[in-house]
């Protein structure tokens, strides 16, 4: 990138909003994904949509790569500036412009922290349901670009179910609006859904119209311990078959249970093969009824013990084990890969057994936890990226793990996205025809391939 381009960027956004020092560039050379990093040429902080448009016009005419970034919590190397160029940092777009109580929507900038949006609407008895694990730091724009989910995905869905409209800037600098506040809108192609989950490869999101829903009046949580993995899997299917859709239905395997117990000393049984954590929410009367039905299903599927939270303090205590899963595993080794392969929920036991076998086969430590209710598993590999011999085993384990998920009718990602991290397996899942269609969309909207090049669909 030439100095005259840097100077032009400074004229657009002001000198204070262009960073070029080695220290600053290094800070934005990576995201939360281990093993990926590359220095950008500049980090630019636009302040409004017009500035984004001017930046993209400059970048497009000079074929300078642009990588849109929020908080950098991405877990699939989606924010890494692999070809240099511009990191477009959207944190100045941090205003909630409107909370529309009549239409139950919020209009917000992509730099708004998801937890802050929920805090802002809580006083009105509303929630924005998508809740990724990084909800306290992740930006709204990043979660929309990644189509992020979270613990409430089973009942409430993921980001795409709550994005009603977007303002975006295309690669050539054109500004485009999609969707709106209408509950129904079937006019033309659904461009809002296309841009949601596009991982910064098709546009830069500058404004978001998000659907809000009433907050549940009551919640009840419980923890069930199983001595047999199949029983836990049957319990998950049994809960759904009983026409109960919990807000959250989580699982931890034996490796994770042992690690969490060593980390927290809370009395988890080390010989348990699985723990299910369940929460139902809604009308207080219905919550009590559903909790009783869930208890019946758990007992009929041989749960060794079931503990029901009687109050918020006990509820928090039950969730402590699940919240500790990732930090407990991460403490074991210097490097942590948190994956999110997803399978049909009736295949969760098969996948967990396969991961355990893969772990032993390749001598790699893997603890698995995740969203059993929607099949979104988080097999977490802990290792040392400095050990080249170990990393060869890690990559073999990853390869086998992702191919197993696909063979079980699953997908490479339930909520973390593809980025660079899962790109090698995309054709395994989608096949050449689908990949060619996706690449043709990319080339149509971004013919100079400047937006997050090489991610999601690979080189075009």
C-alpha cells in the first residue's frame, strides 16, 4: 500500500483515525483464532457511512484489500488481514439510534456491544436473543456478519432470525439498504439474509435493524448426570419429542467433566459420561409444567441424578460448571482451538464417541461440550502451537473430526463461521456446484475481490 493511499485515508477520516505504527498494526494482525496472523498496512476507523463509502471507493479503484473488524473475537480467522491492506475498524459506529417499542425493533450501529444492546432494551422488558459466548465484548456487526448464535439458539434461533434490515456499503462504495421494520416483506431477493453471515466478503455493514422479543417472565434450570452417553442422547431427543423446547439444552462429555472438576472442585462425578444442563423459560405456570415434564423424561432415560435450581442463586451455581468448561480446558495447555461442528441432535452421541476415539487415535487432548439441543458441539482441542510434531497430530484430528460431522449429516459450523479456519473442508460439505455458485455471487458483488479476500469461499 502506497503512502499516497495512506494520505488519502487520512483526508477521509482524519489523521487521528488512521493507525500505521508497528505496534498498532500488530494489535490488529490477528483475532481470537490460534495460528493465524498477518500485518495490515493501515487500521482505519470510519465515523459514518459516507466515510466507509469513500474508503471503499479508494480501495476498490486501487485493488487494496479491506477487512472489516469489530472486537476481534472471531474464532475462525475471519478478521485476519491475510493480504495486508486496510483493517476497517467499526468501533466508532457504537450508537443505538432507536428503540422502537411499537414495532419491537432496535436500530443500531455495528459497533454496539451485544450486551449493551440488551441492557438498553431490558428496561422495556425486551431482549435481543442471540447470545454468543463473547456477548460482553462482541459487536453487533460482527455477530451479524458471522450469523452468531449462542446458548439460547435452540429456542430462539441465531442472528439471521432477528435481523430485519441492514444498511451496507458495497465493494465499489455504493450504499444500499435492505429490509426494514415490516414484519412481512417478500419483495425481491432476500438480500438481508444474504449479507447476514457473509463474513465481510460481500459488504460492510453500517446500520442494523434488529428484532426484539419480550423477555421471559420466569426461568428454571436443572442439571442431570448420566452414566451412559446414549441415555443422555435419548434424553435430549425425548425432551424435544415431549414438545418442550428449552431455552438452553447443553451437554458436557467425560473429558470436560473431569477437567472442570479438577478446575473448580464442585463435586462433579468423575465417572459420569455426560452432564445435561437444561433451562426452560416463559410464563411462570408453563415453566413449572415444562420443568416437571423434563424431569420425567430425564428419569425415564436413566439419569443418575437430577438437580433443580430453586432460586436464582442455585441457578447460577448449576450453570457454573458449563461456564467453566472453556477456561478449565484452556488452562491445560498454551493453545486452545474451540470448534463448532454441528450435527443433527440425534447424532450427538455418535459424534461425541467419534471425537473421543479421534482424540485417542491421534494422541490429542479434546474436551467436548456444547448445545446438545441443536446439535452444535464445541470439541475443544488443547495443545501447544510451538510443538510442530504435536500440531501435525492436531490437524489430522481436526480433519477427521470435521469429516465425521459431515458424514453424520452435519455442518462445519453452527455459529463461528468458516473464515480461513474451516475453508479446507467447505467443498467436502457443499460440493463443487454450490461452491461455484457462492463464488459467482462473490465475484458479482466484489469483482476486484477486495472484501475479506480468500475467506469463506476461498480464492475466486
